[in-house]
C-alpha cells in the first residue's frame, strides 16, 4: 500500500507525492479585477517550495458574476490568465503539480470578504445580482435578489467554464478542478434543497446533476488527454431530514462523473444552507465520505480527502490505509507552508522528498 510520500500517476501526469494544498480563497485582488497579484504568487509558490505534490489555486471565477467577493481571483479574460502563467511556471519549477479550481459562486456571490469591515451581501458599490437555479436567495439577514437562470443563462455558464479551462490550459496548469461543492452554483443545481425546478435542469437526480456533468464533460473536452480533471463535491448537505443531498447520492454521482472524464473526486461537504447540522467537528471529520467513494470504486477512480487533516500521522494514515489516494490540507498549509517537508522529517521519510538546497540545514537527509 502506498504512503503519503509515494507518487501518484493520473493519466500521464505524475504527482510527486499524495499531499495537496486545498484551494483557499485569499480575497486579495485589491483592484477588484480578478487579476493575480504578488500575494497569490507568494502564497502558491511557497507551498510548492514546501514540498506539496499538488498546489491548487483558490476558487477562480469563470465569470464576473461568479465571484464570491469583489476581490476574488478570476479567469474570465486573457489578462487574468496571463497573470497566472508566471505563478504556474514557478510552481512547476519547484516540482509541484499546478492546479486551478474553476468556480462559479451562484447565489452565494456578491458578498463582502471575511476580513472586510462590513459583512454579508454587497448591495451596492461593487456588488451585483447573483444567479441560481431559482430566485430563492441564500438565507441571510439582508439577502440579495437572485436571477433564475434560463436555458440561455445555463448554456452561458457551460460556455464560461469552457473558456476558463482554455485560458487555464494556456497558462500552463496541469490539473483543472471543477468546483461543485460548498453551496456554490453547481452544488445548488444538484442539491434538492436549493434546486426546486421542474424542467430538465431540476426534478429528479438526472435533471439536478445535469449541469455539473455537462460542465465536467466540457472541461474534459478542453483538457489534454494526458492531464487530469478533478471535481470537488459536497458529499452531504447535512440536511437528511429535510431531503438534502446524501453520501449515497455522492457515491452515485462520482461514478457518473468518472464516465464524464473526471480522474479524481475531491470529497468535501456542506455549505448549501445555514440550517445544516454537522454531526461533529474534529480531526478527519469528512474522511469517511471520501472513504465511501473509495470503497465503491477502488483503483478505478482516485479520491481526495479533506477536512480536519492537520498532522503528518493523520495525513499519512489516510493514504496508507487506503481511505483515499490524496490527503488535502487547507489551514495546516497556512500555518506551515512547508508541511510536506515537516511531515517527512517527523515520519522519517526524508529520503522520499525533494528539499531545496537552501533549506537542507533545516531538513537534513538521512546519512
């Protein structure tokens, strides 16, 4: 059985190890133009220096109305793609696999960034009208009006993902991830909580999952055969009693997405409604969801686990025991950009990682 430090081959792309830097929104495009800045360069490249196998951008909006906040990163125009190219070049130069998360915030768009003086929806100034499967807004004290996407609007979303994938490919990214989790647009369509449509884009399982499947197929069409496509899913709405999306639904959808060209399912959870009831918060609290997908598909579909993975031992256990193929860490990479090197040192695996010579004194190889 492989461990955290063994490579993973997906199509013709080899990840140098099984550690992935989870996409983490930085809300740092101060010009509110979606163009990457020095902050994004520093944030992403430092994690590549730190030894991670995959370094993924934050949720990168495929259209202006797909941003979570006005300061979100974007890839809906050529200037944005060109600004990301030097970041990709340096991430790859330091041995990591570069990845981008393509995203649309749906009805959760046009909100203040977390560290702004204000909070909640942005009603004026730099705000805009969110879109969603219905006119129902995400519940908040002062919700924004939401535009229900019609057939033309849905097709525009698919086209936006296609164009974004093309720009990401031009920028040099190795992996494209479709963001279908956390209550954002694609999740809004497949969840029964937020999608009450009765047309071909709603209703039963096939109708509600149609959009995420079409987007995944579209990105796969753009992406070269030798490069993998990931999809992030919310495995559960944590609203079973209200008829929400469940883990068994996710297991089914994972297989459908594999048929559509997905190579790895990145298994997260929640975000569709503030009434969600999380059973518990703690170490590895979402890993069982990834494990359910892994048990169903085995080696035919790669799986990533995320949520509460914070220690070298825990990250290694996920892979070593076959619960998932990749351990995905978010906040621990904020605390320690060099997590992978730290983990190798603590677990006696320094012979299996690449250490920059400038850091060799801190991470010595075994004699």
